[in-house]
C-alpha cells in the first residue's frame, strides 16, 4: 500500500491509481495531530466509524432535504450494521420520522438494545408491519428477497427505495417485476457537493463533526473493538464476516504487526 498525497499538512488526498475510481469524499485524509476536537482515546472508533458515518449522515440529510418523499417512517435493512446504526443515530437526533430496523432473529436483541430504532422486526416478519403507513426504505442489505418483500408488502405506500449497501451480497438477485418505486442508488458525493455549495465547506464540516461526536459518545455502549494480527488474524476475520458469525457489536482492526 502506498499513497500519492496531494494537499497540505492538515489534510491530504490520496491520488494514487488504486483510488482513481473513488469519489473525492472517500479519498480525503485528515491530520488530527492539531485538531482540538480529536480524542486520542477514541482513535480506534474514529478509524472504524468515520467513513461509514459520512455515508449515513449524507443519506439522512438527503432524505430530510427531500422531506422523506412524504414517508412517515424509514425502514432500515441490515439494522445491526455500523452504517445502519450511524443512520439510525442521525434519524433519532433529527426526529420527526420513525425508524424501523429490519434485522435477523440472531441480531434482534442487539438491535433492540441500541435504543435508536422506534421499532425492530425481523426479515421474516415484514408482512406483519402496518402496510398502510407511508414508508420509505434505506437498503443497506442489498438482498433481492428482502427488497421484493418490502416492495410487495407496502405496495403504493412505499414512497421511496434507496439503495446504499450490500451486506447480504449472497442474495442480490430477485428484483424482477418490483412494484414502484424504482430503487434509487444513493450517491453520497452528490449530496456532499450540494451541501458544500449551499452551506460552505466549513459549515458542512461543522455539522458532520457535531453529529459524529454524538455517535462517538454513544459507541462505548454498543461497539467492541476486536484487534487481530497477521495473516491468520485476517483469515479469522474474513471467515467470520463471510459466514455471518461475527458478533454484531464487534468491529475489527487487523494489523500485520503487533496490535497497539
């Protein structure tokens, strides 16, 4: 791994060929040495959550910017994922729109314990949700089966279907003949550029930093940092993630040297 850095001492952008196809919002790095708001004791949490939080913050802002397309509640799939937790935290802080977490039975207790969702249900219970409620879906799972079930159950009362992630990578098929609305791929860099133009970069950064600080304050209650080392550690983490056996509270940091 190497960097081709462009920028100043306080921040820089990786302009290397391995990041050529990445949007600018995902290629920036900040030097926190002189940042008065940086908390060294939470360095691991910064490392693990910052990139995903940016996506969640911008998704929440995009939905609010569009008045949630008229939806009264937001269904969030893969509710135990760190990106979904970040989105739920943003929705809870904003208020005014119910957050419904969709998760597996295995992770249900963990998601309920977060206290961020107004309602938690499993994928097998989608048909028990109130289909008369004007709803929208933020799809972090990418499961064709889940997406189809949500679209069919809510039918005309589904106001939007926003695709963000694909934690259920093994089940991405099955979108044929979906009822409207057509799933929309969320483009975080577009919303970031829009707000930077409207608010100015400094105000955008201030709002993001404030919201992220709130997430960090709560993370000790639901995030367990799991350090692994070497190729064996990498293999163990990979196997857990692929097999779906990782604890939902765990977040992994793998280094090729000694853990620090």
